[in-house]
C-alpha cells in the first residue's frame, strides 16, 4: 500500500474531530451577604456555552441566547416564562425595547475601563493572562452599581477565537454598556477561563468567583441552537428579561 493510499484509509477509519463543536461549562459561586434588612444566602450557578461553525449558544438558568453569524440572527429566550425574541444582526437595542424602556436603558448605561496586566499563570494546561475590569453607572453626579473584576483568559482554545469574539460582541450589547466600554472590552484577547468579581449592593461588597470546569469538543444535542419547544415568540424584550 502506498503512503498516499494509507493516509486516505486512515482518514476514513479515524475521522478527525474538526467538525465537532466545543462545549464549555462554567461554574460560579456568589458569597452570601446581608443587605436590605435580610440575609441573602450563597448562590451557585452554571453557564453552558456551545461554540460551533458560525454559531454559538449561551445558556444560564434564566436565559438562552443563540447567535447565528451565517443567518445574521440573534434569539433571546427567557427560560423562566418560556418566551423569546428574534432579531437581526448586528444587534440594535433600539429595535428590541419599547421607547419607555429604551429611555431607562439610556439613563442607566454602564461605563467602564479595562486594563491588561503583566500577570500570567497556567489554568490546567493553558497559559492565561489577567485583565482587570471596572464598570459602573453614572447617576446624578456619582457612580452607582460599581463592579470590579479580574479575569484570566487564554488563546489556547480549539475554536476560531476571532469568530467567537465577533458573535459574543453582539450578545455583550445586551449588557447595556457604553460605546467606549464596549470598545475596551473588545481589546481583551482570549477566552475567559476564570474570574473573580466584586459588586456593591447597598455599599455591601459581594464576591462572585467563576471557573471553566469543562472545555471539550463534542457533538451538540438536537435543539442546542434552537428555541426550546413550548416557547412563545414576542415582539420586544423587557428589562425583566435582562435580569435573568
């Protein structure tokens, strides 16, 4: 058997995994805290991310967002009330909310800053770099709802990072960030593997830590990139949808 024939046979017998999608499971823990006269218990949550060829799905307990770069669409699913909205890309918040709620978003838009550090470490087998972010809402001459975070990112991933960043940027717009802050966030080079965020609730510091516990290539289950059965389409999103 010639070497060319041997390579062809090997390719048929041992197909490569290039067609497989990437599955990411990220787990987060938020410490308990006392605010508003009551104790808020600790909370654990899971985010699942599927990354395929020109499409991605982001799923947490309250919502599912599917971005399809080929069809140029974004679907936002509220998993708590089984409703969804479908819109065209690039994402435009003005087409997704009522005039009243859009006005609220404009008032409470988040500003922020991003700083790349010189810190580096391995998470698992991946080399990671640290970035520091800080964001807030400018309100009546001061800052409210401040948050600061340190995130560790890597470029050592089994998918097209540039294509993913482009899709994720559309989803990030749902965070109601200022144009300047969006531009700074776009300069982060890498996929987030771990992070620690401190937010301030009624002057109380609340810490959330997160880490990627699984990042593997696998075939997605049916329905991974589609709207779940039983969901009803609606025309506009509400601010309550974003709180999921």
